């Protein structure tokens, strides 16, 4: 008798990966988590970042942050647009914050 296995995807978690994530996911009573409302993605990312830093022998919290920005041409349909005087175009700003 052959066993039919469910289809797997590249994004499926291994048991080891799930063991790390499972305690970080908070499920509401009788339902699925609302990740946007509860900011669970941010909380999970923060917890994993701390774990990786400790495993690398670094301090849990970063000691340096670098802020960078870039102007990108905005579509005519964009609700919020700024003006980049240097490029003389309507644009939106993209900002990054990188920890070290």
C-alpha cells in the first residue's frame, strides 16, 4: 500500500525551524492570529534577531544604527507625493534603518 504525502513547498518550515517559531506565535482564543493588529511579525523578527546576535557572540541589542534614504519617482496616482528639488520630480521617499 502506498502512502500519499502532501505536497511540499520551498517555504515549508522544517521541524527544527517550527520549534523556534512556535513559542513566539500568540494565538487568540479560538482563532487565527491577526499578525497586523498584534504586530506579531515585528515581535517575531525582534526575537529572532536577538537570538542570532547572541549565537554570533554579540550583544543582544545593536550598538550602531545607520539611516539611509532614497527618492523614487512617484506614480501620478500616489496619494502622498513629495518633491525632490535635486531631481526636479515628484517623488516618494524610501527609508532604511540598518543595525550593526
